[in-house]
């Protein structure tokens, strides 16, 4: 079943949400784009100045993008909802967003993380919220709302600038995936289709952990050989866990797996890598996070991934060491020593 879209609600006014709003406005000139911004002061300044100065400075927001701090106003009448909020706030935001709706439209999740505590992927959060909400009951055995997930190697600033980018949209609803593919694709933004929702979501979430480890290597002044080994072995443990949860191996070697991992572990615009660099230089984690405006999803995802791995009986040595650094006070050099002195084995 096709989706006739005339209003798109983008939930999240950070760098990625703003970049996607710009992209959608650029590629769909007949659509109304409504961007919900959590901070009322930021929403007001964005409406007045037509800039998101704190998160995506230098890119003018066209008149086609309406900006609001009112969630009900943003989602009312929307034919498509795009969720771009941090994973820790996703359940709360979707609950509030769905509350005034009599019918929940298709939802595209562009959040790359795992819900802390409940360990749910974002598509699972969306479905659970929809099924639990009395304003829009979902009969058992049905698929409502229609859900797609968007992920892949993509820095917000480069997307906003119009650099050529390729990512993936995954959905069990093939018609929805095709429609989202058409809406997001443009001359500089290529979207591939997949049915592997679990693989695309897990790749987008787990690569952030490895990116923190790669940043630590940089902060310790270790060489490219170290980072290359880390990325390769990181990809192996990402694949082990994702496949144990139902993903397809080939997904983790594609754009939403290896592609996003390479970008986030090596790119200067990576927030997770930046956290790792500062950890490697000796700064305390609390101080690093306090100095950041944007969320580094890998910090919260590390514990969630480790618990998922424990439940699935999957070995994730890099993730274990990152958890010890982030939460147990282990020195980065000690974490690397632990990794290098593990029992020798076949690749």
C-alpha cells in the first residue's frame, strides 16, 4: 500500500534531525516539513533566524520547514513521522506524539541506539508504544503502525552540505521501504532498500561502541595499524551479536554495518570517536559528556549491548573493555592490554 505524503513530521531538532528536514525539503518541494524541537528557546531562535546555530550552524532553513516546540501541532495531520530523537528519550517522545492521533501514520526511525534498561531497538519501541496507547489501539497480530528504519554512513553536516551519501532503509513492509526510498533519495542522497530491520538497527547502534574504542586509540597516539585491527575485530563482534538476534550477516558487511563503522570510527565529525579521543587523553567521562551539546549514543549503548550479548551467549571482548572504561574506571591502556593478551585463537 503506497503512502500519500503531504506533511512530514520530523521529531528531533539536533544536527541529524535538522539535516534530514533540509534533505526532505530539498527532495520533496510539494511536501510540508514540520520540525519539532524540544527546547522552546531553540525553536524560537530557529524560527526567527532560520538557523540551527548550536547543532548545525551555517545552513539556512528554508520557509518550507515549519519549526515548533509543540509536539501535537507538529504531528497533527502528518502523513509520515520521522523520529530522530536520542534513544534514551524515544519511548517518551513517541508516547506523547501518538497521544493526540486517531490513526498513527507510517513512522521512519533514524535514531541509532538501543533503549537503555529495556534493551529495545527503536522499531520495537515504536511498536510497543503504539500497541499500548489507548488513543490508537493496535489489534494483536497486526502490523501498525507501518515502520521503517533509516541508517548508514552519514554525517549531518555532510548531508546538509549536499555531499554524495548512500544509506539504507529497512522495513518488513516492502511498499513502505520503497516509498521512503523515493522520498529521501535525491541527486546527492542514494537510499538502498533492505528487509533486515534488526541488522540495520543493530549495525547503526553497535558501531558507536567501536568508534569510542577507535577514538581512544587516537587519544593514546596509537597508529593506523591499531585502528584498522580494532575496526576489523569490532565488525566481527558486531556481526556475532546482530546475527544472534536475528540479523542477516550480509547486512553487517554493508552500508549500515561496515560502512557506518568505518565512518564513525575514523571521521573527524564523529561524536563517539571524539569521546574516545578525550578518554585516551585522560579526561574523565563525566567532564567530557558535560562539555558536549550533542548525545554520543555509544556511551549508553555499551551497557545495553553487553547485556544483550550476555543473554544471547555471545562474546564481545571490545565491548566488554569499553564498558569497563566507561563505567568501571579502567584505564584505556589497561583495556588495550587486556584485549591483546586474550587467549590466542583462529580468526
